[in-house]
């Protein structure tokens, strides 16, 4: 199992798991808050919609296109 940190919470996932899937395991699956205040979650799963933007180890990345790695730190937008 791989251990990563999602918003301060330790999450354990199988090798090959996307960060988008880890967001669901860590809570409500959302990655950011829209301008209107609604929580947003991955939609297309292939990087086109940009709804899954998160900060991974200090860099903005797409959660659906990123595979989890041991020790990774993921932060969603409040």
C-alpha cells in the first residue's frame, strides 16, 4: 500500500491509484470550491475539464492524471 497525505489526513491506497480516487477515499471527493461557493469534483477523468486541480507537493496538478506516490502531500482548494 502507498501512504499519502490529503489535507492533513493519511490515506492508504493501492499502487496505481490516481490522486482523484484518493480524494474520494479521504472524504467527499471534491478538489476545489467554485467562485459561487460550490464544491467541485473530478468530472471527465481525462484532464480536459480541469475540475480536479489540486496542489501536489507544492505544484498545481490534475488529480485525475496523477498517480499516487508514497509520501505525497495533496491539498485541495478550500
